[in-house]
């Protein structure tokens, strides 16, 4: 059974599961320094974690922007759960949660993931830049 849980509590199991997934994907696999992975935004984000049979499989975090949008970050799927459409399922659930209150979604997409985000309707809105040693572009989806 697939379930998506949300929390903004840094003491919650949802946040702890989010952090575990992010560390495995970004720190262990992509070699992002741990000091960059956990940042000052931790306390202001809402964490969405997707569970399969109560096991954490995918996660993302988001926070509101100053101009009625949502900024999504740290989208990650554990290796054994990839290629199953879980990131799309998670993001579409977030879209549904925020659509009534916000006008757009922005994110910094790793270049290797751009096509994935384009399939969800995002458009590139920035020049290429480097974040944590990885090439990115900002992308936007109007709700």
C-alpha cells in the first residue's frame, strides 16, 4: 500500500525518514557534502514522504515563496524504488495539496532530471548554474 504523509515537525518520524532518504541519495550517492544537505531551511519546510507498505521510499520538501508560490526541494527516491513512478506520484500529490492556495511551483532541477520535470509540465526559467557541484536549472510550473 502506498501512503504519503506530511509534516513540518523536525521531531516527527516523517522528517526523520525524509532525512534518511536524502542522506542516502544526495550525500552517499551524489556526494553532496552533508553540511550542505541539512540547511537553515529545515525548520520552515513541509516534508512529504511516500511510504510503500510503511517503508519510506521517496521524499520532497517545500515552503511558500514571498509571491504566492511554492518552492520544492530535495526530491529523492531510494535506489530500490526508482523507475516505478513514485516521484511523479509524490509531486502530483503535493501539487494537489497546494493548488488551492498557491499560484505556481518553482524548483532547482538537476540537469539530468530536467526531462522528468518537463513531463510534469515544468518549464526552464533560468540559465544553468552549479549547486553542490551539480548542474541545475530553475524550473516553474504554473498551477
